[in-house]
């Protein structure tokens, strides 16, 4: 049996993510989408003509996150934390929310910034987390 190409792996994981998401298996779908993005990234490095497919897959993953219960529940906590402690560092926020895995926290923070729910500003060596200013969301 031949090993699949990186592009074939990317397509497989993306389709698997869709399939699992449609069946309510969000935890496994999240992982499949993550592997898909990693594979598309690698495939587009090898073949730059695949960058559009990589970007489309990234957009699909971002849309998936908007309905992912893990994303929504942790996002609510992160927003409360950023509201209560404006300028909290990522490290401190992750410490406060330590009952969640670091992978889940990173996933939520990444998409929260992409969706404009939270933003980071660099203050010296620390990235401070804040809610977006009123009117920017």
C-alpha cells in the first residue's frame, strides 16, 4: 500500500472533519480539521498553486469553530477574563483557565482573534489580551 501524498492527506482530513461535524462529533471533527490545515500548509509549501485550497480549508475550519461547543464555552470564559482583567497576558489567562487543555485554549484564542472576539497587543515581551474596542466587532 502506498503512502498518500500530503495533498491527499489534506483532502482526507478535511472531508473527515465535515463528515464528523455533520454527525455531531465535534471533538473528533476539530482534530480532523486541525490535521487538514497542517497538511494543506505543508502541501502549499511544496506546491504554491495549492494556496487557495489551503486558504479555503482554513476558512472552513474557522466557520466550524463558530459552532463548536468547546470554542463557544471557552470563548465565553476568555471574554469574561479579559473583561475582568484588561491586558491580561496569554500565559496568565491560560493559568486561570487551566482546567482546559492548552491545545483547546490555543485553538479558541486563535479563532477568537480571527473572528474579532479578542485581540492581543504587544507590550514589551508580553501579548496582552483585551476585548475589541466598541464598534470594531
